[in-house]
C-alpha cells in the first residue's frame, strides 16, 4: 500500500488503480460530485468556481451533465471520484474533432487514475463515434499535472496557444494536445 502525498490519511492499494471504470452520471451521484466540485484545488484550472450549494449541483447535473452527449463519471470501485467528458465539434466542416476535459478529486491525484481514465475514454470515444478522428485537450500552461496525464496517455503536445482563453478574469496561455484515432492506445 502506498500513502497519498497530498493527504497522509488516504491510503490507496495500487491494485485499486485497475478497478477504474467510466459510466454515465446519475442524479444519485450528487454527494460524490460535491466532494470534488467544492474543492478550490480542483476548480483552480476549471472555468467554474467551486460549488457551495447542493441544490445548484443537482440543477447542474440535470441541465448540463445528463443531456451532454458524452459526460462520464470516473469511478474507482464503482464510486464516482471525478469526471471526463468529450464535446464533439458542432461544425459539419470540422465534425472530425472532439475536445476532452477531466476532473479528479484531489486525494486521487498522482496515482495514474486520471491517465487510465483518459485512455479508457479515448478508446470508447473512437469506438462509439466513428467520425471522430482527432481528440484535442487544451490545458493551462501552469497545470503541469494535467499536461503529464495527457503525455502519459500518449497525446501529442502540439504547442502553446498564447493568450488563448480567458480564465477567471485573466487571459491565459494554453497547451494544445491531440490524439488521433490511428494513434495506439495502451490501457
């Protein structure tokens, strides 16, 4: 067993990393969702602020998550500990692309869980959405952990997009990563 460097009270059995699954969210997941959605460290590089109200989270799940075309809970031993989503490009001209994003509860950072979830998601997306040929991820230049996740998932770092996105009132540089449907995915 290995101790989590972020929270000494959390002990993770390395075998649990292989019990990662993805599934659609359910309204019953609200309490698990609250764990990471209220965490300032999780929200730091996200477009949203930490949630403070359970009713707001229930409404968010109902109006944004459940109708989303590909929004999945990252589960460890069947319990949600984060999420991953893919938003297909809505343009008919660029319909071959989708953008992925993910969030994981802080006590699970640095354990390979996000990397495994990204690999599983990419395989499922390319299998389920035959017209998607390219997945893209845009990561804040200061989010080194997320960049590392994508590198370990075999995404290609394509470059830095300067002053690309306004995040929480500041214009930020973002790193563009991509994975093609023809790239190997090792889970």
